[in-house]
DNA sequence: GTTGCCAAGTTTTTT
DNA sequence: ACTTGGCAAC
């Protein structure tokens, strides 16, 4: 371990520009440190500088491990570190080997590396919610239980909670007493057996199995501890029990280390919003107990928001009882009050926010800092609320982007194509195989499939192994037998019968993806569909987009980036394995672990729309929040306990504290839920903002003539005096003026402009279509005209 | 074996 | 409102 010179540290240029508290945190190098960082207090800055500073002090990059919650946050942090290390730009040599990643990715890699120790297939698939669901449904059937007594979703949620508490199927079964719980335990056990047989793990297993691996295998633990001498965890308040255990095991004990472990965690209890996913705020309290002698540093000063926004947030969060109060303060003077508006209905709500943003942008045009749509964001509690806002923005021709990173991968055609690839990587993966075996239909229907599944179960085989022995099933019709034979040989053709050594193997991941899509018949299937139904045309584009995503991944793939390449000597494992398989595996892993928040792109020139959860960690000068109503925020499902209600309040707090300069919160008097318009009740959180820093307006009766008339409910009457009536000044006159500009910004592209695509090369923009899935028709020199979904197409403008 | 229609449940947030 | 799953007709 390098000798850290404590005396010179404050002189490092890397610590310049930090406040005293920030500097204290960034330069607290050794031993356990807990940083309680209030919203907007510069915690990312502290972590970034600290890592850079460690390296400057001679700590090798590869001995540092930084954990974040989203890939996006990890990528950003890495970028910022590289910037700090070499401000002039250019390759930074220092950062090589530095691991900045998410808990889940780290675990995925650890499990890959030590698969053998756990008796796990190293080519394991990662099951997402829908894969889990289809497995559990099948098992409930096989166990002769009914899905109405055991709703698969609920069963899965019990299983997930259990795993997050580090309780595996065995332990769960041991403590299951009543009838229902015992049956759930049966399903749990069967589920784990099913996963194991399929060579698959779910999201929770990634954590649970890693915790097990580290706990039970001292050798593995030692290897990891030797490698990572310095650990950092961001958003620590959102770690669950399993993550705490993993962090704890990686950090080690003073006895194991011969010194206090260097673990540095940063969190804010007021921003804990993942309790429902098993996150446990007591991890913050337990930190000092587990890591004796931990230093605790508080960052209180806010550098993000104006005073009124901050005061409103502070006033709100004081309503949480289970909380240690810490002052939020800013030295920034001035700032306008927070706007709260009661609107007629959800369309009116979206309209008002749109006008508001447009007016702010206009007003700033002549100032020293002109704003653009890029500076605006709209947050909502549930994804369903985005639609109306989208509609309104589209009508007003305002460019916008919906942050939903997982949406692409959940489309039917993409899921199917990926299922094919998963079968190529791991033919034991029954859930994926079942998805593709008759998609598109190839004559292996219910009857044939039943026989094959029986045969598999009877011989203890995976389904694919049963397919290979289809000839032994006499009941199978010759026709089906033929289809099966053909299917098996197609798959064999793709993966060299599982060995990836066959002569006809495709040379690249892109080729493989392309071949799978055509040779599986998916392409012609969707082509036929598209000919019948225009709405299906997207699917072909999406499949093409998947191929480019694979191509892009391949281009950026560097096996040396794998955090498990401990060093050339230790890495031994896997050096002579087929490159193609490693690549495919890494690709499938990367698509399995995308998060919604990963799709945030600050360069689009568009308003950003996202859930409050996805907004964590971000900031925008102009923020709108919709749906400040009871049963929306706080959500109707969060009314059963104080804990849930307080989490909703923190969620609201997170939204407010994203705003730097302007904040507008709205509530609709009537909201259409599942087709029917319902009277709403204003969110209790609005009152809890206090009145001093808030400007409330009731516009629910303005522009009358639409929606039900007032007077039926008491809900708004109670607080009527808080919403003084004002006349709405429509800015629609200004709308058309900026409309053209807006739609072009949506794409960031103009017709006739030249762009570069990672795969297709240079091309000319023929036309641009805005909206939620903005597309552009582009004429490429190499491949001709293609329609691309801008969100996924990584186009670069060329001038 | 495949296709198309109707009924029912459904979504709170996400790795 | 919108998707999903089950069932009957082709």
C-alpha cells in the first residue's frame, strides 16, 4: 500500500475549488468513511475528486472499486474522473483498470469468473421480470397449484424480498409455517431448481449468490480483497441487505486486512426511495457499527437550487418523523418562488407546463444565460402519466425525450431476437427456448411441445437436449419430428453445436445477430406482417436497430475492461475460450442490466420526461412536476404505513431538489384513470411545502367549457383559499413562432444535414419525424436509405 | 396447428 | 385504455 502523505494533501490542485467540508471528505483517504451528503451538496464531485486524488497519491487505479446504481452514473463518473486527471484532454493512462460499475454488473462478472466454485454455468442467462414470470407460471401449473390462489407476480415479489434479505429458498422453506407460505416455499424451491436447470439467475440472485460466494469461499474473498484496496459506494441509502453484505465482505475486517478497511460511502437518508426494492436505510446506521471508528462527514451546503426551492423542499421533508433533521442551506441569494397550479384536468396541466417552459425560455433569450428546451424536465410518479404530457408537447411541437432505457428491450420482437441469442449462448435456457421454439411458427405446436417437455422431464434433460433426441419419441408426428430436426440444425449452425468452433461460424457479433434474425425466419415473419399492417413496420426497424446495437457493442468491446481481468497472470481463466462466446455473453449481460435512467442524454436539445425515480442524481434549471394529487403522489399503494408515506414524501423531495432555478408543480382537479374522469384530491405534500416560498394559483376554472363543472366534491373547496383565481394568459400566439425550430431540435437534425452512424457511416438526412420515437430517414452512402430511431441510433452530426 | 376474438386484469417506482 | 391469456373456429 502506498504511503499516503497526509501533510501535502491539501495542497493538491485536485482539491482546489472544493469547500472545506468537501475537501475534508475527498481527502479522508484511509479507513471507513460515511459521508452524509444533502441533495445538491456536490457528492459526485467529492467522489470524483477523491478517486483522482487517490491516484495522484500513487494508489494504482486497478485497486479502486467504485459502485453506483446505474450504468449511466458509472459512465458519467468515469468520464469525470478522466477529465479531472487529464484536463487537457487526450488518453488518460492513469484510469486503466479502475472499476466504476453498478452492483449488479460487478456481481454478474464475479459470478461469471467464479461460476465453477458455485456449480453455475458460466454462460448463465439473466432472467428479467417477464422471464421470471413465465417460469413461475409454468411451475405453479406443474405443482398443481392455481395462479388465482398464488398470483405469479405476488409470489415473485415474496421471493424477491426474501432474496434481498439474504434468505434463500431453503431458509425460506424452513421458516414457512402456514399453508399458504408453505406452498410459496414450494414454488420458491421449484423456481430455484428451474433457474439452475436452465443455467439462469434472476436480478436478485446476482446479489444473493455473490454474497454467498464471498461469504463461503475464503479464497475468493481474499482474491477480491487483495485486488480492491479502496472502495466507494454512491447512493448508499439505496443499498439493500444483500448489497451491504457484499460491500462488507469485499471491504473485509481489520483482522483480514491488517488495517481498517478503506471503504467510503456517500448517501442521503432523505433521498432513500427504493425501500420497496429492499433498500434499507438502517444500512446507514449499521455502517458505524460494522466499521468501527468510521469517520462521519456531513455535507450540508447546497450548490444547486435557489433559496425558495430549497426552503420548500426543507419545509416538506420536515414532515417526515423517522428522520434526523439536517439543515439545508444555500448562500445563493434571490430566486423566484415555487409555482403551484391547480389545473382543470391532465391535458390542461400539460398545457400549462408547456406554456410555462416556453415563456421561461423566451424570457431568458436576452439575458446572460439563455435557456433551451434542453434545460427543462418534467417528472411524474408513474410512467402512465407521461402520455398526456407527450401528447401535449407533440401538439405544441416541442421537442422531448422520454427516459425509458428498458423500453426498447421489452418490445416483443427485440425480446424474441434476444431470446434466440440467449439460446445460442446457453442452450439449456428453457425459458428463452420456449419463447422462440415456435416463433415464428414452424410446426412445433402445443402437442409436440408437450411431448418434448415430458421427455425432457422424464430423462432429466434440458428442453434443447430433448430436441436432439426427438427421434426417440415415438408419439411425435413425423412432421413435428422434421421441424424439430431442422430447428436443432439451425441453432447448431449458429453456435457450432454449442462449441463456437464450427467452420461456418460468423466472424462477428453483428453477423451473428443478423444471421439469427434472418435465418430464424423472424425477418420474413415481420416483413409479412408489415405488408398487412402498417403499424408493424416499426418492428423491422427495431430489429435492424438491435443489429446496430450489437455492432456498436462489438466495436467498443475491450476484454481488458472486464473488472475480472485481475491482471494478466490471475486472469488465466478464459483466455483461450472462443472470443465470439465471450463477446456474446458480455453483450447479453449488458442488455440485461440496462436501467431506465441509463437513457438520459443531456445533449438532445429536448425536454426530458421521466419518473421521479429516474430523476435521482440529476439536475435541471427548469423543472415541472405533474400529478401532485392524493393517490398519485403519494401513490394509492403507499397508504398502508407511515414508512411508505414517508418514502413518497422523499420521492417528492427528490423531485423538488432536482430544480436549480424554476420549479412548477401541478395538480389536476379531474384526472382520467383507465378511461374515466375522476375528481381528485390535492396532494397533502402541496400544503406541506408551506406558503412562504410558494405561489399557488387555481386555474381549474379558467377557459371554462371543458370537463365537469365544479361543486360536486369537497376536496378542492377545503383548500380553495390557497388557490387564488387568476386569469390565464395563453401564450399560444408564441407557439407557432417557435414551432419549426422546435421540431428540428427534436432530432437535433435538419433535412439535408450530413450525419455519421457508427455502422452505416456517413449519410444525408432525408426527413425527420419527431415524437416519442423520433425517427429520421437517412440516405447512407454505403447502404442506401434507412429509417432510424434517433433514440438508439447514436448519430453524430457532420458539418 | 394456426388464427382471431373476447374477457379479464392491470402498473408504482427498477436492477 | 391497453395488454394478455384462454378458447373456439378454421
